[in-house]
C-alpha cells in the first residue's frame, strides 16, 4: 500500500469512529432529556442537536489533523 491509500484507509476508519461516537452522544442526550421529563419529540430534537454538534466538532478536528499531516 502506498501513502495515499493508507491515509484514505485511516480517514475511512476515523469517519466510522466519529459516526459511532456522534450516534452515542445523540442517543445519550435524547435519553437524558426523556428521563428529565421531556416529550418524545423534544427528546428526539435534543438528541439530534447533540449529534449535529458533536459531528461538527469531530469533523473540524479531523480536518485540522489531516491538514497538518
């Protein structure tokens, strides 16, 4: 394997980890909102906002890391 395919493989792996992490963050936020007494719709919205925020931060960090490399 050459360097560019190694970087592509690493990027694909990191994107999969980011997707899993963001899904867990969103699910936890929705669950905590529901436990706190929020309606199902509000809990789902809070989970979606947490997912989007964590995805934005993680992808910004990955962009910075791959720019430095």
